[in-house]
């Protein structure tokens, strides 16, 4: 009986701590931005406070909810850091403070719909959604429309079959990423006198349109440069899956001289597969395998610098989150906004990776990692 | 306090002292109410109509799984295959519909897939005497593979408008919630008021004793897995209509853990012989409300994961306390 009571008291303590934990990322927000607002104001009270604050010249505060599809790699964790940082310390002078709530769907479509419904119920002024599924996210967008809450999707684009579109879609130019990284890589190979290009595509997740668009971009570059796609591997953005599938593909296609990696997040799988066959070698080495990658994680940048990766197309995470926030602010203010915002980045090679405009905090988004 | 009240209070106290299971269940129930009361006071809009509907919709999405799992747990088994069965059924029905098939037939196909997998599990476990954990894990992998093959790992979209009748609302209450409640009531009556239903508990308590007593334990075990399959198929119909699509990954990885935890909170045991449908539904509501509160409070993802892990550990401990 005593042990049972001890357990119960421990659970009570845990849940009391949870009840006091408050919003994610809000601790910092509240510390710096609650001189004139209480944490439990309703949305209507926030609006009144906003108007008063605006009249008196102080910053307004808005309530924004963000539904992440997962926190599976640096792109998502840095997105979270950027949102939380700019919630407490607005990027621009006329940006409001943000009472931010982030919910993570863990790759579960059904959970994302529930998360968005919870954000609607919380009384958000705007909702940002990074879709788990480019098509199945439609019920979540519809729920925002029905509630009259502005909705901005970012990162993963919506498929054309989605009838209910959000107020703003912030895209990352995935097709251009795939095309540019393959193009730069093929040009290097042609300059090196390689006529027959045989490439294996390590794609991302098939229900993510970013992956599909990048692969289409790569395919377009292949057609332009006469490269042969010898294998396409559905790797689900997972380096473990790459490590399972790529070795067999390399074994079955011994003439492979180029590998496309849909994201640097899968590089560890590519590296281990190439190391097994002594093909993980820097540019200039006779065993070098030409690699075209996307996203420019920190390890991607370092591998470009050290010659293991020949081209890496940047995913402008900083620009994407900034655009998502600015779109949300504009919608909350009732301003006209472009329904489609495309955020594109440069392609990094050995020739340009160290240029001044290529090493800024805006470009090298992974510098925002905690 | 008058004499009758004193006698009633004394009676309750004696029962709590003497019957460990009732004591544990009472404490769990009181604790759950206290936790939710504390959390709900922190959350604005917790008792709003919209939030209640949201929670009921979330409960019904996986509720059919928990109803079937309760039946299987009562007989001392386990069914890990349901998430995969839901996805395979959904992808089959979805593929058929976008190929021009009739939506009613598609719904029947989805239900049939659930029944077929229930049949496979039942035959292997009841007749083949195979270990339920291994069998249902295998059928989980098999059903996931079928789902991936049928969908080509892409999203199946463009379902006919008529199919969305399964996502309609009667007033403000979704049809799926109503069907779930009806299924829970029917199953509860079956388990508690019919001879066959009561046999489930006897098989779960001690299968040998049940067999010697004249109960057809093979038939009862088989029936439990068929019921689980039927409910998986039913759940697949409503989930597909709710999402408007079918994919090989439409059911999350944590659903199984959440559902088992809900059933055990509700009175079921991993050792078999115990459980009740209403308890499982209340357990599922509790798990869903905890997650709902966390979302509305904006609790950090990492803290939420840690607390969820602690809840599951506590649930396992509750099961141990009941059993010993």
C-alpha cells in the first residue's frame, strides 16, 4: 500500500510539472514579451491588447500554432529554433511578438489533423502546417478554413489534387534543387572527360512532393546531359534504408559513377555503403564517386569543402521560415498576400563554397542549430 | 452521518480493503479524474463543444482497434496486426474506388480484409497453437507489405464523393463516433450478458480449466480474433473517409502502445481473464485527453514523449498490482 501511494504521489508530481510546463518555446517568449500581457489571455483579449499596444507604439502580440510533421532531422529542429527565436525576438522592426505553440505529428497523418484541430481550439490567430502527407493534409486545411483561421503551409508542397488550398503556400523550389545539383555534378563529370554517366537516385519519401519534385528535376538534368538512371531507391529520408538498399544497387550496377542523394540527412547511409566498396574518396582520387546532394546540412557543407560531395543544393530553411512567418503576420493584419511563395537556394560546389555570400548565417542555416 | 450512510461507507471500505483488484481500479479511476481535473483547469477551451467533438473523433479513430484488442486481451492473447490491417484494407478499397469501383462494394472489401486477417490470426493461434505475439507481428508485416504494394508507397486520393458518407455528421456528431459508441455497447453486452461472451473470460483465466469444463476454447479464441478483424475493418472504413485518402503509412507507430495502455487502464490484463469494454473506452478517452491537454497547454514535444513513456510504465505496474 505504501509503495502504491509513493507511486501515486510521484505521478501527481509528474503531472503537476507538466501542467506548469507551459507552451513549447514560450518560456523564452513569455520572459521577454510578457511585460504587458498575461499568459492566459483569450484571443479576443489579445486582439484588444494588440490594438492598445499598437496605439501606444509597443509591439503587438499574436498567437501562432505550428504543426510540424516530425523532428526527424536538422531541417526540422532548426525550423523549430528559428520559430522560437523570432517569436521572442522578432526579426523585423514591425514584426509582432508571437505566442507560439509547436505540435509534432511524428509522421502520423491522423495525428496531424488532430493537432491542427487542437491548435484551432486553442484560439490561434494563424496556423502554420508542414504537411506529413502532401494530399492527406487537406482535412486539416479545411478545418482551418471552417474556423476562419489563416493557414500557411511550408516545406512540403501540396499535391495538385488538393482542392482546398491554404491561404499561402511557402515552397522551397524542390524541382530546381534536384535539377541544379544534378546539372552541376554532370558538368564537372563532363569536364573530367566522363561521357557515360550512370547514376543511382537515392530518393526521399514518396508521399512527400519535395522528394518527387527533386527526382523530376534530376531526371530532367539526366535527359539534358544524356545520363542513365540505373536505379531509383525509395529511401524514406532514412539513412538506414539507404544503407540497406544502396549496396545491392551498386552491386547490381557496377558501372555506376554517380549517386544522387535527396537530402544530406541520408549521407551517413551513402558514406557507409561507398566505404564498403572503397568508393568513398575525395575528388581527384581514382576511386572517387561523384555525388550530387540536396539541403546542405553541416556535414554536406563539410563534405563539399573536403571534396567528397561534388554539388549540394541549398535548402533555404531561414528564408522558408521567415517567409512563413511574414505571410502569417500579413494574413493576421488582413493584408493582401501572394498565395505561392517560392524560396530557392544556391548550389554549392568546390568552386564557390567559400564565397562571402555562401557562408552567411542566412545561407548556412545549420548555424542556427542549438 | 446517519446509520445507513455509515454502513454504506463501512461496506465500501471493507471491499476496498479485501479486494485488491477493486482497490487498484478505484485508485486508478480516482487518480485519472484528479489528473484530468488539474490539467483541465490549466487549459482554456477544454470543455468547449468543439474540443469535446475533436476528442471524440480522435478516440473513435483508434477506438475500434481498442474494442477488438480488449476481446483478444480477455482471452489471454494479443493482436499487433491491426494497424497494418487497417492500412491494407484502406489501400485495397481506395485502389478499387479510384479504378471506378462502387463505393459500397469498396466498403465491403475493406471490411472483408479485416475479416480475412482475423481469420488468418484465428486459425494460426487457435488451431495451429502458434504464439499470438509472433503470429500477429507477422501478419502486421504482411499487411504493411500488401498496403505498400497496393499503393505503390504513394497516397491514394480522389475517392468518390459518396464514400464520404462515412465522414458525415448527424448534427455536430460524426457518424464514426456514433457507430463506435454503438459497437462498444453491443460488444459490452455480448461479453457480459451472453454465455459465449462469459466464456472469453474463462478461457483467459485458465485455458486448460476452461477446456476441461467443456468450453470449446478453439472456437472462443478464433472468435476473439475474428471480432478484432471485423473491428479493424470497420475502423479502416471510417479512417479512410476521415482522411479522404489511403496510404501505407496512415496509422502511426505509437497507436499500438496507446491502445494497449488504454485497455489496461480500463481493466484488461496482459495475462488474460480480465477486461471490460466500457473500461477500455474510458481508458482510451483518458489517454486521448492527456494528449489533448498537452497540445492545448503547448507542452514541449520532448516532455510529452517522456511523460507518455512514464504513463505506459505506470500502466504496466497497475497490471502487475492487479494480478498479484
